[in-house]
């Protein structure tokens, strides 16, 4: 099996504040609004401890981060298995019709209500099985290409970079930016946040770091691709300033076998987004 360098699939929370871009500091620091308020009884030491505990910093990838980065990426992609298998079906009208027809034919052939009721369960089980199978193949490709050597793919090439988010001394989020000299764009890739640390503005900081990087390196636009099935994810991309540029139905992930059963029980829609920073 030949594994091409897979496209970035990001399903993460990004929130923009009127498309503002932070300053040019190397490490972005986010302090929640709640940290700016203290009661008159709060001691300086208590405030300092709270600030240190809740502060998220973004820094460039280091070799010692490699295992944490791979873990966060792996866990984030594994979350897509149930989303693709079950939530994704809501967006696939053609597949819904096929499954309904199969269920009806089960009753026509067997005349059994019990067997007919089992048909949807079996169909959903098949969707979960093939979703797990394909996504594992995708992970295998990713973990043997860019995620196997982040230094080589992101840190050494000019116009590319990779960052980690650090909270309480732990790596809790990742994001990459891969430049394309041909059209002067940079692709936002591999964004993911540790499930245990979501809701703290970490993805927001990571997204802003890519915006800052693109501006400082005079890129004309930022692009990204996603197979996210949650509507909220797409709204968040748009809130950051990205425009939806189109969708590819029945998108093929690296590692897919294209078998009949795989096509029957695993479908993806690939959405393309673009944030234009300046006109060429």
C-alpha cells in the first residue's frame, strides 16, 4: 500500500475575536478573563498561583515533544470513528435511502419483524467496523509520513512550522503550518487538543499562531481541509474568517482499499476552506 502524505483533517474548536491577530511575540500567552478579577481578600501569592495554573503558552515543537504530539494526534483522529460512522450518515441522503431499501427487502424476503428490526443494527455495526478499519489505515499512513518526522516535514523547510500548546507543564495541543511556494499559501494542518484540556481556549491560541505565522511570512492566504461532520466545527472556521470553497463528496482517505463494502459503509465529505490575507 502506497501512502501519500495525507491532507490535514481538523475537527477542533477555533474562535476568533473580530479576526484579530496577536503581536509578533514568539510565544502567545492567553489569560482567561476570570483571571483579571480578584476579590479584595485574594492574596498576591494566590493570584500568582492561579495565573500560572491557567496560563496557556504556545511554542515551537522540540524533539522531546514527539511522543506527546503523536499521542494527541492519535487520540484526536480516533474520535472520528463514531462521528464518521453515525453522525456522518445524517449528511448522506443517498446512503440513507439504500439502507432503508435493504431493510425493506429484508422484510419482504424473510417476513420476519424480528430480523427486519435487526437489519438497521447490523448496518450501523458495519459502518462502525469500516470506519474503524479505514481510519486506522489513515493513521498508519500519517504516523509513517509527516507525523513520524516533524523536524523534517515542518521545522526544516522554510515557510513551514509546528507548534505545541503547553499548560501546567504538559503538551496539550498541536498544530502545523505547511507552506506552498507555488501559490504562496500556507496550509493549517494537524490541529488537535487533548480531550482533557478542551474548553480552555487552547485551540483558539493555536489557530491564532498560524494566522500570525502566515502574516509574518507574507503568505497571501491560509487554506485547510476538513472531514468534520459537526456543524459547529464549520461555524467556528467561518468565525475565524475562513470561507467555504467547496466540498468533495465520497472523499478518499489515504489507505482506503476502494472495495465495494468499504464504499457501501464508509463515506466522507471533504470541505475546503480559505482565508484570504491579501491580494496577489
